[in-house]
């Protein structure tokens, strides 16, 4: 009886260690790496590390106010002086 209980306890201990290792290397470590790079972590089933993007980068519209542009870039973790140059969209 004691032998069986000992094996059950050791099995549960081993299973708990495997689950914690999977959690650490599958969710926690990638999240820490993503956040250290300045990304946005989605910890759902897909565990996606996304890069923040300005809407103006997608649409091509300029942020006319330099102070607002600098604040937007700062919020994304990008330096205002090192941002990609924006081009005004062609007028129809």
C-alpha cells in the first residue's frame, strides 16, 4: 500500500514538473522576450507577439502635428527621429 502511494505521489510530482516546464517555456519565456523587444503579447492559444503599428503607417496619411506624431511614436517605443519617412498620398 505504501509502495503504491509513493509511486502515485512521485508520478503526480513528475507530472506537475512537466506541466510547469511547458508553461514556462511555452508561455512565460516567449512573453518576456516579446515584451523586452517592445512587442504586444497575445497570450491566447496562438501566443502571438505583435509589433505595434501606427495607423498612419498603414493608411499613408500624415500626422500633421509634429508633437502628436512624436507622442504616437513614443507610445510605440520608436524614436521620432528614426521613424520611416512618410510620403503624402497622391491626390486624385
